[in-house]
C-alpha cells in the first residue's frame, strides 16, 4: 500500500507540474500573471525535488523564482511570495549539499 501511495503522489505531482507549465505558456513574459505562474511552477518543482531528490527540479525552481523577482521589483505587493519561496529553495539546496558532505 505504501508503494501505491508513493507512486500515486508522484503521478499527481507530475500532473501538477504539467498544468503549471501549461499555465506559464498562457502567460508569456509580458503578461501581468507571468511572475505568478513562475512562482507556482517553482513551488511544485521544489516539492518534486523534496520527494525525488532530482537536483534539476530545484535548480529550475531557483532560476524561475529569480526571474519572478525581476518581474516583481520592490514595492510590488506579491514580491514577498517570490522571496519566501526562493528562500525556502535556497535553504533546501544548502541542506542537500550539507547532507552530501
């Protein structure tokens, strides 16, 4: 049963990533919601990294959040959300590196 739960969650997570990628495509860089789509996709990529340990997911999430921050300069009202998720991703990457050492 535990294996089913794990694989079921992975399928859901992969589907969530696909949905957020499609949403991002609908919000090109000039769109006002592009930064929100970047932030959302980065969040689910970070979640998949937490589950699978796939480093590329975390690296992609960090790059997306850095782009989102460029689109949300201070005093943008949603800048805090990108900063918070980016902070979590950087902390996660630090913890992963420390575990490897």
